[in-house]
C-alpha cells in the first residue's frame, strides 16, 4: 500500500518536472551566454564523432538552437555562472557522462576561461591534450582519466595555480612528468597512473597540501625523490624505480603505501614497517635483501597486511614481525630465507596470524607444533622449501626443492 503511494507520488512529480521542461524550452530564444563560450562548446561537440553521441547521453541534449545557460533540460553536463551585473553568462564547469564519446579535445577549450572544473572521464577522447588548457587559469579540477589521450603532459599545465585535483590516469601519455609541476601548490590529488610516462619523478616536497599521489603503472625510473609530508596515499607500483626507499619513511600520515613491482633494493628499514597509520604495506616484487628487526613490541600500529613476496630477502625469518600487534596477513614467499621457522611464528599462527605464506624459500627443520595441531583456520603455504613435513600437512604440499638446493642446509637434529 505504502509502496503504491510512493510510486504514485513519484510518477506525479516526474510528470510535473517534464511539463515544466516542455513549457520552458520554447520560451528561450535570445542568447545570454557569452558568444565565444557558445562557439567553444560548439567546437567541442563538433570534434566528437556523431555516431558516438548516443541517445540520452549528455551531448545528445546539446541543441545550439537554444542558449546553453538558459535552456533548462538541454546542455546537460554544463554549469554556468550567472553574474548579477549585466555581463554575459559564462561556462563554469563541464562534467560529461561516460557515454563513450569518441573525439578530440580541440584548442578552443582554452577559450572557456571561466571554467573551474573540466571532467570528461571514461570516454574515448584521443590525441594530445591541447596546450591551450594552460589558459584555463581558474581550473580547480581537471579529470581526463580513462580516455585515449597521447603525447606529453602539456607544459602549460603548470600555469593552473588553483588546481586541486589533477587526474590524467589511464591514458597513453608519454614523456616526462614536467618538473615544474611542483609549482601547483594547491594540488591535493595527483593521479598520473597507467600511462607510459618515463624519466625521473621530480622533487615534489613543495606540494605541501598533496594528500594522494598515484604514479603507478608507468615507466618511471631513478630514485624516489623527496615527497610531501602530508601524503595520505602513495602508490609507486609497477615502475622501474631503484635505490633505497628512505624518503618514504618520514611520511607519518600515510595510510596506503604500495611500492611493489619496482627495482628497489637494500634494507627495508623498520621506519617503513612501523609507519603508524599504514594498514597494508606492499613491497613485493623488488630486490630488497634485508628486513631490519623491530627490537621491541609496537602496540599502536595499524599494519595488518605485509606483502614482501618475490624479493631477495635472506637470512633467518624475521622473528620481530611478532612485535607488530595487529599484523594478520604475511607474505614472505619467493625469497631466500633459510633456517628454521621460529617457534614464535607458531604461537602467532594459533592466535592473530590468519595468513602466512612462506613457499619457495630454503627453510629447514620441523614445523612448530601449532602448524601441525592448529585449531584455528589459517591460510598457509610452505611448499618448495627444505622442510621435514608430516605427510598429512596440506600446506607443505608442492614438493621439496631439488635435493642439491637443500644439501648442506638440511637440519640433522630432530
Ligand atoms: C578561440 O579564441 C581565439 C582567439 O581569441 C579565436 O581565434 C578562436 O576563433 C576561438 N575559437 C572558438 C572555437 O571560439
Ligand atoms: C602487492 O602487489 C602485487 C603487484 O605488484 C600484487 O600482485 C599483490 O596482490 C599485492 N598484494 C596485496 C596484499 O595486495
Ligand atoms: C588494531 O585493529 C583494530 C581494529 O581492527 C583497531 O581498532 C586498533 O586501533 C588497531 N590498533 C592496535 C594498536 O592494535
Ligand atoms: C597433535 O595431536 C595428536 C593427537 O591429536 C597428538 O598425538 C600429537 O602428539 C600432537 N602433536 C603435537 C606436536 O602437539
């Protein structure tokens, strides 16, 4: 009953809205939007393949027989300024729907000088990002993510001093990140991931308001530069970065840190493992050789997931991981660890550790008792080591390493 009432009510509202729209449209004839803004919108639409402008999409509603800022129901996806003096209306925001528009962003976009927001994400815009974008000095938000843009990031982007969000991710942009990007002091979010950017990452420490930095899945090389102190989220994964990761260890506000799939090497400092707010730390697929021990228990840490698989970590398994109170998922597989599995790991496996992956190392000896008689459900993998496992232990399966790899390390005590 109540449901019927509601749907009746909403269909009434719908018909009222529709009739207002229908009444309103024909009344608009004279243009109040600045002429050059109208021309720029026309140019924008003309650069889109009409076949890709499907029914009910925003661009389908653009009808230049009417004034863009005055025609209710038409020109979806634009927002206008309505100046109180008698000056013309201007286009303030373009926020297109992800309808699959196939086209180019032409130079005339630079004539819309009152734009504060330009978002055309999830379409098939291709070709270069026009240099005239540098004229859009009032932009606070530029999102071109998930398109097919090619070429370099326009140098003029550094003129957009009010930019807070710059998202050019998931395109085919190449060449370097402009070094002067560091002059964009208002930036809060910078996403350039999933492109073909190369060269070094410029020093970004001056971007003191930056909270999110995503440069993952590019071809960036060189070392990690100085980074802004207020960063909350940092992803540098899937690049060819090398050297130490010490610039990251001072970023005390980080909650997300992904350094996986690079060529980082050397020691994983305890400062990285003990960043206070990081819940998931992914340092897998690198060339780290050592993990610094944590000398005493750390209570206040948020770290739950540590993924360090596929590195060159050697020596004994780090006992001090048991000092990280909230840790529950640990992946140290595909490394060069040797020696026995610490008894301390057994104690954790019975309590807080829910997932422990140690396969493909050079571990020897017997398993701690909790591995054999554990009562809690855990995910574990110990395959491809040199362990002596009882035949009924499922997570030892996968066979031993070739005998020669275990020779000389085999533990003879029982
Ligand atoms: C944009 O502005 C330039 C310079 O004022 C002008 O030559 C050009 O015709 C304009 N383009 C559009 C599409 O309005
Ligand atoms: C860590 O990153 C790798 C990619 O480099 C990915 O395959 C893996 O799933 C990530 N681990 C976690 C725990 O998210
Ligand atoms: C551990 O995790 C819980 C929730 O999962 C959280 O409330 C707590 O703050 C975390 N920190 C410590 C010190 O264990
Ligand atoms: C595991 O449990 C079985 C019986 O349930 C017992 O015979 C065996 O001694 C236990 N092994 C260890 C290592 O605690």
